[in-house]
C-alpha cells in the first residue's frame, strides 16, 4: 500500500480530471462532490466535464455545481458523443502535469485519492497508473450486487485483466485498467483512436505498454463503479466491448491474447460442431460435450458464489455469465461482418496530436 511518509511528496503537481459524460444527471453531482472535497490543493486541480449532447440535466447540474466550487470546473462540448472523442477533448484542454480520466457514474470513497496519485506517480516513476474498478456501491440493487460479484470472478472477466484486483500493488501491463497519465505520455504515444467507441482505453494503454512506459497498479487508487441495472443493458455493454476487441485486434494483431479470443472462439466452435452434426454424427457428441463442460464451469462458479454471497447467485449468476460470454462473442462477430464491408480507417496524424 502507499507509504504514508511519502504522501506529501510533490503535492504541488497539477491534476486535470477528465470526465466524459452523456446523460449522467443521476450520478454526476456525487462524482463532483467527491472530487472537490479531496484532500488536495484546490488551486492545483481542475475538472473538465466533456458532455456528449446530454438530453437530461447533466450540463445544468455541472454548471450549478461549478458556481460554488472551490475547484475550477469547466464544461466542454463533445459533438461526436463517443467516449474516445470526449477523452481527447479533455486532454487537449488540460494544462496539468497529470491527467486522470474517470466516468460520470463512479463513486470515489477515498479522500486521499488525488494525493495517492501524485505519491505513486512520483515514487514509482510511473507514466501511467492503473486503478481497480470494483462494482460494489451502496446504491446497488440485489441484482447489481450479484452482477458485481459474478463479473469479478475468474469466469466473469478477462483472464489477463487487472480491473478487479484489489489485492496486489505492482507494475503491470496497463491495458485493462490504465486511467491516469502524465501529460507527457500523450506527446509520446498520441491520443485515443476515435475509430473506437469501446476499448479506446485498452488501445491507448497498449501503445503505452508497447512504448516501454512504466505502469503501476494499486488498490489505493480504486474507484467504484455502478454496474448495469438489467441483463439487457449488460448485453448492450458486452456487444460494444466485443466490437471493440475485434477493432483492437485488427489494429494490433501482434497483441492478440487467448483470453480475448475465448468467447468468440467458443461460440464459433459451437456453431461449427452443431452444423457438422448433420453430416458427421461424432460432431454432435463433440457439441454436446462442449456444452456440458461449459455448463459445468458455470455451475461450479455459481455454487461457489452462492455459498459465499447468498442464494440469489444460484438463479442470477448463470444468466450473467451467459450474457457476458455470448454478448462479447456476438459483438466480436458482428464487428467481423462489418469489417468485411468497411475496412477500419487508420487514425490521422492530426487526430493523434496531443
């Protein structure tokens, strides 16, 4: 954990918090309040809320909050609406030494978060900091609690992801959880690729890793996120993630991992073995065996979650697993079909200028 004796080291570093939002009236006030009450010099902090054409009261709430805030808060328009463009708008508007990117629907429990950012950035000589993003918040419904725990299990998220790691503090590959950067990073690797409407952070973080820049992860940087409220909204989220995964693989084929391919490969295997069963009887047995193995894994993880966290997992966790795995696969293959019809555009030089 962070060395308390170093907490005041370089506390004069300026920080810009970039918050891309769209229709976050239910959460944005809590996010802003948690930031302006941080134990950090307010004159060294600015908050850049980048709004993607919200149709609710998000902009009005932020403007009202800004009028009495001890911290400079600015609202910037994001006509393209995508998070990738919103992030870039905030980064370009920043004049700070550190840029932290968070969402408008997160919960910041630690009043020393910003001080920890500076301490770790300096003491670890890091260019990028990675923060766990657990989904346990007080306002969760019973379904959201089940979703949070199911997603955090080894079967519920990427095998090589550190996004839910609240146990370890170490240097890491930043792809899954990098979110806090020295401003100089963008001079070295460029901005977010605005061809991405999901996984834009993964793609940027891969370029950081590929450039040999240091990245460090710590539970002291944890930010809590509210999980999706329904299986339908979770499905839509997984579709976008699946599409983003394939776009990432097409741009960086050398970075493809087994973990990224498992959901799409699993569904393709099911479709092929099911189709071949009409001509090759053994294929039907292979298909049935694959389903049995998958269901056995789901049942085993579900029972473990139910014993530890309650009976609701017996009914809901399997549905969450199915939604995550098949949603990722559906998004991946939908993007593959689009790729045949529309090759990906390479980001322009102008787009990647910091």
